[in-house]
C-alpha cells in the first residue's frame, strides 16, 4: 500500500478505472477527475487506512482547506471549507452526502455535524471533498462546499476481508466485508465495524468516567444491486451506526484575576464564579496536573448517538442519450448527552460538592435530538453524439421533523451530582435548572438545470441554475426553575417569553404556558447559479474560470427573545484553475492549481449580548457594572445568530504528485487563505437597552479574521516502495508531514487579551506540525494477508483545537485538546477473488 498526499493527485494511483484514472461524481455523473473544473481532494481506501482516518476530525487533519469546529468534541464536530464554518443551530456550511443522498438532519441545542458521524469511513470507494459553493447540483445549498462519501458497490465476485487493529490507549477494532453475487443479476454486500479506544483526557476527580475523548461505536451496512433489465438497475443501501462515549472535557487555560476593571469575566454574573475558578485552577496547578489531566464533577458524562438511513437509487438508461435516475432516502438520527459544557469544577463559599457553570442533561423522557429525514431527488441526464452537449435537470424534496419531544435540562451553577437530582430540582439554591423543549421542522425544495456545451474540441462552457425554497419552523417551550436560598421553595418561570397567567408556579411545566406564542418560522426562496469556461489545449491540460453564487438558508434560534430568526447568507465565488498531468518515461505526475475570491454577505454569525444590571440588586446592594437605564434586566444574555457584516475570503490551493520509477512517490498539498471581515457587524438591530447591554454585542468588527481559517496549510508525503518480487509482496514506508498555521476558533477572548486581563488568547488555536509514519506489507509472501503499522503525531506535539468561549460568562476559559501520539498495528485477511 502506498501512502500519498490527500490531494486530487492521488487519482493516478487508484485502481478505479482501467487507465489508472480516478472517477469522481462531483457533477452528479462519472467523470475523470482531471477533466472536472472543480477544486477537489480525493481519498481512496488505501489512503484512508494509511492515515488511520476514522471520523471527520481525522479527515480534516490531512486535507488542505478543510477544518473542523471541534468545540463540542469529535462526536459533534462540524466541517469548514475555505473559512465557511457552521455555528450553533445554523445549517451546515458544508453538506455531507452518502451514496448521493443527503445525510439525516439532527437539530439539538449545540452544533452537530449532520452527517459526518462515526462508522461512515468504513468500506468506501472514495471520499471527495468539493471546495466552494456547490449550489446548482446539490440540495441543501451551502456556502462552503460538499463532502461526498461513496461506498463500495456490490460486485460480481465472491470476495471479502476481515481486519483487526490494536493500538495504544487500549484500542481494538474489528472490521469485516463480505461480497456475494447471488445470481447474474443480483449482487449483495455487507460490512461491519466495531471500534473501541480509551480516551486520552484523564479525569483526576474520581467522579464519573476515568477518561474522555474516547471512541466506542458499532456500525453496519448492507447493500443490494438488482439488474431488473439490462437497462434498469436498482441499488439499495441500509446503514446503521451507534456510538456511546464519555464525551469530551475541556481543560482550564486561565482565569481573569480581576486586575483589569470592567474586562470580560470580571463584571456582571461572571463575578459569581470567577474567583472560584481561579482557586480551582491554582489547585490543579499545585497538584501537578499533566497536560491531559482534568477534573470532572458530572457523574453521568456521556454522548450517545444513533443513526440509520435507507437509500434506494433507481437508474434507467432510457436510450443511448438519456438516463433517468431517482434517489430516495429515509433516515433517523438521535442523540442524548450529558457533559460539562466548559470543563470547570469549583467550590463557592459554603460548598461541599463542586459545581459547574453549565452542565447539559437530556430530559427524563427523551434526549436532545431525535429527528427523521426524508429526501427525494429525480434526475434526468442526457448527452448528444460525441458529447457536444451534456445536460441534466432535476428536482429535489426534503422533509424533516422530530420523532418525539426533544428536551434538554441545563443545570446552571449547579452542584447536582446526578441526573435524577436535576430532574427533581434537588440542586443548590444559587443556581437554576433551565428546561428547553425544542422541536425543529424542515421543508426544502429545489429545481435545477445544468449543461455543458463544447464550443470547439478545446473550449467548453457550462451553465447551471437552481432555485431553492426553504422553510424552517421551531416550536419552543423554555422554562427556568429556581430554588429559594432561605426556604427551598421552587419558583417556575418562562425563561424567555412573557410570564404566563397564574404566576411563576409549577403549572408551567405541564400546561405549555411558556410555549404560547413561541412557535417561529422562516421562509426563503433564492436562486443560485454557475458559469464555467473550460479550455483544454491538450488532453493532459485543463484551464478553467468559474463564477458561482452560493446560498445558505435562514433559520430560527428560538431561545433568544427578540432575536429568534435570522435570514439567508450569500456568497459570490470567483475561481481560476489549472489541472495538468505529465508522463516522461520513469517520471510521472501532475500539478493542479486554483485561485479563488469569495465575497460573503449577510453572514450568519453568533452574537453574544450580555443582560444588563440595575444599579442595585433586590437587597439594595450596588451591582458592579450596573446602570440606571437597566429597568427590565433579562434573566440571561442573548447568544444567538444574527446576519451581520461582509467578508472576503481569498486564497490559492496547489497540489501535485511526482512519481519516479516504481519506488519513489512525492506528494504536495498547499492552501493559502485570507478570510477577513471587510464591513463590520458590531451593532445589532431590535436590541432592548433596558434589558441588555446592547453596546457590548460581540459582532465581528472590520478586519476580524474568520474562525477556522488558518492562513497557511501544507501537507507533504514521501513514500518508498521496496523493489521486491511478487513472491515477497509489496513493502512500502511512508511519512506525512502536515503544517497548519494558528487559527481562531472564536473571538470571545480577544478584548480581555487586548486589555491585558489574561495571559494569552486561547481563542487562537496554535500552529501545529504533525508527523505521521507508517509501514505496509501487502500480500505477505504472495498470500492474501496485509500488515500495517502506523503512528500519528509521532513527535507527541501538544496543542488545542478550540476553546469553550466561556470567559465572559464564567470568568475563566477552557481549551479542547488535540490528540496525542497514537500508534498501532493492523492485519487484514482477504478471501475470495
């Protein structure tokens, strides 16, 4: 097995076409990669295995221009391409497709990947990362790009394999594939994957799990191809995955020591926990906590996910020139989680049990997310003789709704020791329990057409247009339960809406009073388009120029009074590219280049607006930071999405391969990205200054660098294959080096750092230099046995991937740590053909 770069250049090595070219479906039809005028990164199965790519976080580690938002841990990471990221409850900026069907939606109370889950890297034909707006041919229009997961299709050969992996952190993994031709016209394939590994974050509190950031999942897939007639094929896939981990845990980075008056984390409600967090940080330092050591206080920490999806694709070759294709999908996704949202565990005066600022919990009767999704797409594809005109038209429909009530119990400043205490409101008097009942309903429709016309044998022009209709509706019922410090009496009130008739009583828990008038919806209908000009001076060279309009629909963040809905965002994308390949005897290779400019407007940005404080509290004690004009303080601050600002995202991408003889291969991938706000969004509309500190809204200012947009990223791979006979087998050694510049995960710590209130800015994830090594011996002694030894992050670099953005609300900050050195060994046994 050869280890290569994660770039389009890998195509030359994949055995996916008789000529050695890789075939991609980036334009919804089979095409040679080097002929597609799109910037694409492609992985084949060997490359996925060589890098030990198991989930979305692993995929982004080695792909230029692709990053992930890992704030909520690897199970809930979301993709970002070229600086287009996903925040809170926004739709993904990068769409994920499996077997050409959109992934099931999952809308809970924190960011979710919506399709980049566990078990999906199993038994794949390839993974295609499409960069830039893909709003013509793909549903759920997105601004960043698309990731296409293409499973291995059943073949006409009896074959299969069994693979076992062992590694450090007590990892063990077993995979198996069986392919059976049931008849000349029926083919069946099944694959299973069981993966388990301890976490690398060590819990030293003795409460709850002993480690975090672990892996523990089952996955299975079955597929069936039936040739109903020589021209009519039915392809059915059923996939299922279930994960049950301890979740993630943040590590204390620093606290605001209170030396700068008025700085973030040193005013308002953050004063309650700031000093206690500093004390706990000092305790952990004195106790010599290691880099991967944390202290958990949530007895029931877990993240559980389960997804299944059935996809049926019918392809009818109506004639030599026309093909009809129908893709139907139905799936369900659900999740339930309980974890400390930051990573804190501190004692306030009089406490005997540590508390946290925020711990999330599922409701007693259901989890935070439980959604079904149905999609239907009808395509009509055609071409004329000689492919002078190639065209396609289609329609897309998607509906998604809850399977049942989606509920989250959030313990704020709580010392509850388990979920039963949370559900029974047996928590400390200081904090409160917030109960959120949120149900999300989606309806999406699209009509599209695209055609490529050859002006000459060298020039071609492509044009496409799509119109999308999006509707999002959310039903919300948000309640707060507060315990009186002196009497223990509970007060029930609506968290965001006006108080219900009858007062703050337990009735709001059952009569839906907090949900009256709390159903919101947004509608949008916008066109997107594509214009592309290709020039092929020779069969091995492609030059192209492209303009595309991208669009991401609006949605609802029901928890924020006055700021419930936001509108669509748009991007105008301009790209110039070149793809070349060469073959000069023993020296072969290719070089691809793309330069792009994205003009981004009406950005969907997470905006935090703190609630205001009156001059004095209820006991007449002066409030730090209070003001006379704060006459109706909100119970909590606003933390939701607003359409603010304009940005420009520009850069270049280069990838190439060089193969010398049959032994040496060198691969390069490089991405440069400059993603900045050009028109600030520091103010918001409809803000009630009597309830909030509207002037402290955290919208992006002009010059702000967008999150998850490192300026430089480079990946280098060298592979040497020993010149051995087939009787010995194929033996190779590979090394991959990846450098990623520093990048913002958020901007929540910028102001405090500029004021000198904190020692460094944890919102900036540091630059990383990661080295991976592997050894592969395929067909050992001519047998059907393969052996692989791998190691990732060989140098043991310590780094973090995101921060919790908790400074302003709790007076301290936590970081999410990247994976340490991992190593292991795989043995794969092939059988059959």
